[in-house]
C-alpha cells in the first residue's frame, strides 16, 4: 500500500508542488511534473534500545 501526498504553497511565481510518496519500505519525494523522484530513502522508525539509563530519569522537577 502506498500513500501519496502533494503540497502546493503559492508563495511566489516560482512555487512548485512537492510530491511525497510513502511506501512500505521506502519514501520518495520530488516535484510534480518531473519524471522521477529527486530523493528516495528507507522508511525507518527508530526506537531506544534501553530505557531509563539517564541520571535523574523518573524524578520530578522541583
């Protein structure tokens, strides 16, 4: 399943529509009217490996 977003912000005469395509493992972005996306990168979600290892975690501010 792929999601496709298009944004147009008419700020000036050079405004262009940005197209963002979200797929399962890859995100593509570029401008409308171009034959291919300008960038593509992996869709990665980061999660902390450890929780509560910082000094003072769990203490309320005074």
